[in-house]
């Protein structure tokens, strides 16, 4: 009986993991490209390993106006410019209907700070110098406001790193 329970639990966990993988793959394939400007970074974080700690300018600016941040998690309503860079328009605590030029991006509020979900970017060893030129995070976003960080871009909106 115990063995059957272990097998059922293992199969259930594998199903959940595969559903999560499938959802991320769908987001990568079908999500809209959204660029967010990066806030100035501490260059020492590049030296800690093959990753870059990220901070988004939009989150930093909103935190400076802390009285406007809702008390809990929610959505940023963004408008996009001609380069696909997102600009803050409003907060929303629920999924609301949007105009065709608006997009929602889910955020989480922790200890008065806004987190957009992708706070670090891992890259191949030896590429820290190139990634130091990063100015934008490239996210894929779906209609629900879920996002995944896919790349970093420089000030000319070019993708950084070795492309496979």
C-alpha cells in the first residue's frame, strides 16, 4: 500500500512539473515582447559569478512614490513605445479589461519593494563584460500579465550574448 502511494505521489508531481514546463514554453512561444529599462546596477554583482542581479527602473521609480503603491500584489498597467519599452500608466489589483495599447504585468510587493519576477539573469562564463552593457530586460508577457525574462538588450535595443 505504501509503495502504491509513493508511485501515485511521484506521478502527480511529475504531471504538475510538466504542466508548468508546458505553460512556460507557451509563454516563450506566444508571449508579446516587452522591454523594461534596467536601473543602474552594482558592477560587483557581475563578479560574484555568471549572473547579473537585475533591478528595473520602473520599479525603482514607483518605490520612490511609495504612497501610490497598493498594499498588496497586483498588476502594473503599461503602455509601450515604438521600441516595445513599457511605461507605467497605473496600478490594478485585479485583471481588468485594457485598451489595445495597454499591457498588464504582474508584480509582487515585498517589504515595500516591487518585484517583477525576474530579478537575476544567468549567462555563460566569460561574458560578464558584454552583459555589463545591458540597458533593457526583454520579457515575454501573456494576456494575464505573467512574464518570463528571455534576454538582455543594450542601449541600441540589440540582444546581448552569444546567440545559439
